[in-house]
C-alpha cells in the first residue's frame, strides 16, 4: 500500500491524510495548547478524495497517522459514452474507463489530469 506515517503536527491544509481508511484532503487544521495534565491536541477536518465525505480527526500532535501517497497523472480521452469516458494514461498507454464529473464537459482527444490511489481514480 502506498502510504507513509507522519506525526499529526507535520500535517498542513491541502495535504492528504488517511481518515477512516479513506484518503482525505485536509480542509482545516487547528491545535489546542497543552493543558495541566496532557499534551497539545490537533483537530483535522478533511474531505474524502474519492467519495467527497466530510471526516474529522482529533489526536495528540505527537501521534502518528497514515498519509497516502496519491499519484497525479496525465491522460487523454479516447472516447466518451454517457457519463463514462475511456482514458489512456500518457505514460503507460494503459486504457481504462472512468466516470466523468458532472461539472466537466469532455470530448475525445482532450488531455486531463487525474488522481490515482490503490486502483481508485478521479478526474480533477
């Protein structure tokens, strides 16, 4: 599995973290200073990269969390049928089918950028 461990204090807004076994992009990060009997706590709020669900995480800043290594790749549209597009990866020339986001208007020969993590893909 392409992921690594980092301390919570090393996370930043805009980076990725695993929450509930799903890769999420961090939207908000805040810390609470240490109290009389404990360490500083961090609250991380994120949105699922592939399922768009909101998730949150509250842990001590020195706790370790998993950070997914999400690859950003280039592709070219081969054909479009209804809500799906057949895409060819520009590095490996592998073809696969992906769902087109509702706000995108794609046509054959368009070049796109997509995210890939453990067989999941999403057009960005």
